[in-house]
């Protein structure tokens, strides 16, 4: 899968939360794992959630 960075990253400390687009016209979000039990969310098999800073999505949507 080819990923193209469209927002985030650049924190200077290694991998950081980011948003990518793929050649399949989908979006990939890299972020911090969300604990399902603590958040109250329920994930079906094969799904998870990540948390990213708001400013990253604001940059993506303004772009």
C-alpha cells in the first residue's frame, strides 16, 4: 500500500500522529491507541481507534 502524507508528523521525535491518503482513495490515520474499556467504545473484530491532535485534522481540512 502506498501512503502519501497529507497532515501531521514533523514532530522531530520519530513517528508522530499523522494522516495519509492511499492509492485506493482511502485515508489512514496514525495515532495513539484508544483503550476500548476506558473510552466506552466497542470495537468489532479487525477495528480499533486512534487519537490524534485536533490541529492535524484542521491542517488537512484547510489544505
